[in-house]
C-alpha cells in the first residue's frame, strides 16, 4: 500500500471524487479509476526487480546438500575408462564437493541465496 501514497502525492489527485461523500468512498475509487490503476502498474514495473531464474543446466549437474555444500559428478569418468586404473575408476564414481569461491555463484544460479 505505500505505493498508493506515492502516486497520490505525485499526481496531486483530490482526496475523493467530488460527487460521492468521503465516508462512502475511501481508497477504492483510486483502485477502480483506470488512469490511476495504470499509474500503479507502471510504478510496480519500475520499482520491482525481476525474479532470478534458476539455471536449469546447472540444476541438472549439481546438487545442494542440506548443509549448503555443492555436490557434483567428477570429471574424466565418461568414457575411455579402459586406459585408467581400477582404483582411479572407483574414485571417479564417487561424487565430489565443491570447495571454491565458485560455490557462492553456483548457489545464486541455483536460486538458493
């Protein structure tokens, strides 16, 4: 409701329409007046920031744990596994936790600030 006060002050509208008594009208006249509604919509568009969208590609590749860490699949485990030792293949199967400053940016891209 504070936006209505801003619009009223900037547009210098009369407190109530002249043909109706003040007690019967209230603020509803301003909400149903088409020019006033347009003004409120324009102000909302100017003042409210757009919503942050989740990065869908990142959402499919990373998982946010309950403690706030970021889990991901290790690199080099997709193909050509015959050239790698068994120990290395086993270690690549486990997921890893991201430990860099990149974690903050990924959290924002996932929609968890």
